[in-house]
């Protein structure tokens, strides 16, 4: 509201100045139109400048200043050329001034991201930005584990919740799909839990990037502008951020790093939950969600057994543990065996004698 009052005063000052100065003579109508157009141009420039970062503005200002200095030096050389017509000389000097100022401004704005504002002693740096800022994305808020991490004290400083992330979270919470609606509401509850965590402050940032449509790209631009890190569990956002030179704290990578280390040859107790994909396999899960595939454990479904670890497979999606349950062959017991008929179909026999009889019949 205060900004609009300032804008109204700006328009009034332009119109009053035009009324008293009368740059177009007695034609007040032309003066009024010129004042309105000039004020609209100023508002447009203001709107575009607000979308630029401080580094870009400083780079553009320094580049423009250097361009003006360079144009002045070139104009001195042109002024000493006696064979140039005075009117042509003035026109050339104006063109050089406009051209070099424009080139300097573009060059400075393009290289402004390389400026290190911290070397200026914090004059142009907000106190909130000098802290260790971490930007939260939608996926990590909905996931919920970030709240537990904050309560343990491993995360400190300022957690930034951008306005466009909150808007996306609100849209999910208002979705007609009940599953999405529950996820969105859970994300809002997680933010409330984070606010109550010790040593952590949550800051809502209103800055947006209208020219950028995707939320992930907005997060990257905001992180580059603030010099902050992104907290996420999105694999694609993690990769794109690293390519763009933005540091990322991935919750999934943290969870994988905290999983217990299991070495081949060790014995561990697991609860066989279901049958595996391969023959005579059982599948179990550790408390952290790690899948354990146990050979010879199909008949032990629903029981807790001690299995010997044979190998550990680490993938981008997580860790898988392979083990083997020692098969105890009892005398006279009927054990399942696999064989293949001539057509390639799997057949199961109760013992070796049945298999021999089947082969004789063929």
C-alpha cells in the first residue's frame, strides 16, 4: 500500500512539473499525455527491476558506468577530428554514448552473478541471508522426515519456505483426490512441527520468478539468488541442482548413510514376510525399509530366522541385502526339487524316484 502512495506522488510530481515547465509550449494536452506515458515507462522499469537480483543490478550499474567512461574517452577522440562536420560529430558522440552504455549494462548484468557480496562486509547482504539458509521443497515437506531431523538438532539456522512452494502445497491440500488432499494437509502439519523445533527458524519468502514456470526451476533460481542449499528427496531435482551449481541436502541420501552396515558372512535375524521372485526365496525387511532376500526361506514365511549374509547390493534407490538360510535336510523328508521337461516347462517332484519314473514313461 505504501508503494502505491509513492507511485501516486510520482505521477503527480511529473504532471505538476510538466504543467509549470511546459516542455511542449502552451499545448497542455500533449504535456499531460507525455507525463502519463513517462510515468508508465517508469512503472514498467520498476516492475522489471524487482525481478532482478541484487548482483545483477550491481553488475549492470558498474557496467553502465564503465560504458559511460569509455564513451567519454571515445568522444574526445572524435572531437579532435577537424574533418568531421559539427552536427555529425554531435550525432556520433550521442550514438557512442548510448551504444557503450547499453553494452556495458548488458555485460555487467550478465556477469553480476559472479560478484561476491560478502566481501563488502555485509553492506548489501540481509542478516537472514548471512545465516545458513536451507530451502525446503514440496516433496521433503510432504515426506515429513524433515521435522524429525529438525527435532534432533542436526539441522540449524533458517529453513526457507518459498511462497510458490506453499501455494503448490495448498493446491495439493485442496485437491479433489483424497490421497493428494491428505498429503497436502500432512505437509502443512509438518511445517507447524518444524516451527516448534529448537534451533530452527522458518522464514516465508515472497520472492517469485514469474518468467520461470516450473517449481523446481524456481527453487534453483531462489537458491542461487540467496546462496542457500535445497533440502529435498526428489532425485531429479537433486541432479538438476547439482548441474546448476546449487548444493543439495537429500533426505534419502541421509537415510541411506544412516542404515546399519552389514558385511558378508555376518548373521542377522529377520522376519520372513513373503515369498521372493525366485525359487525358494523369502523376503524380509529391516526397520529402516531395507529389503533382505533370503534363499531357502520360502517355507519359513511368517517366522523369524537367523540368516547368513552373502552379499550387499547398493543402488541409487537404496540397499538390498542377500542372505541364505541353511537348509536342514531331514532323513526321509520329501524335498521339492526343480527339473525341466523337454519343452522347457518347470516341473516339481517330491523326490528323485518320482522323477526317474516320469523319465521312463517318456
